[in-house]
């Protein structure tokens, strides 16, 4: 049970640390993206509720827009920092779109 709590806490720390990498403008872009009905097919994103899955590509049904971080909502530099954090903190696969 304790390991489960630590794992959950680790996921939240990762989510928070990823969101802290965003600039004010990027936060605005992400907020605007949340109002979109869905991602376009092929769009890359991170499901902030399933961070351990790493970068994913939209194919059909995707998670609700309020829990995804679309790649197109952030600058390339920021996306690179996010990928680095994913690799270090979760060991998630981050080679989508490279």
C-alpha cells in the first residue's frame, strides 16, 4: 500500500514539474487547447493523468482535452525539457516524433 502511495506521489510530482516548465504564453496555449473538442489524428501529446505512458500520438479516441498536454501547445525547447524530465523520472518512451 505504501509503495502505491509513493508511486502516485511520484506521478503528481512529475505532472507538476512538467507544468512548471511552461511559460505564461504556453500556459495560455494549453488552456486554449483544452477548449478544443479533440486532438487531430497524428497529434503528439502527453496524458497528464497517465504520464508513465510517455508521448502518445492521437489515433481515434484520446483522453479528455483537460488532461492532455499537446505538443503543438508548447515551444520546441520546452517540449525537449519535458521529454528529458519524462526520461529521468518515469523511464517513459520519448522517441515519438523524433
